[in-house]
């Protein structure tokens, strides 16, 4: 795959763009790449609960339950009004 285009090419500080790119990689079953993108999103926006939720989801998909559980607990601390899912 070529280097990312679109929002990431224009501004590589957009955490949401990395989360979305991770979702694309997840659909392609490229779990390792999805995790890398989620980690970038968390690094760019460490106080964003959605980034940790995304990292938890991708970690669970790679059968990393400890990491997934830790990430989702962190997301819940950042956003105490978290959605049911």
C-alpha cells in the first residue's frame, strides 16, 4: 500500500484520521497495521477516550486481552459517561 493520502498527508496531527485509517486496516484484516495507527492516535491525543477505546478494540482483535482491558479502563476514566458498548 502506498503512503496515506487525504487528511493525514495534509496534517499528520489528526488523531481521528489515524483511528479511521486503523479501521480500514482492520477491515483488511491487517491487525498489526491497525494497532500501529491506534497507537499513533493515542500518542497524538492522550486525553481522548475514543483513541483508547479504539486501541482496546484492536487489541482484543489480536487476542491481547490484558492490553485491551487496560485500554478500555483508561478510556472509561477519561470519559465517565461512556456509552454502553
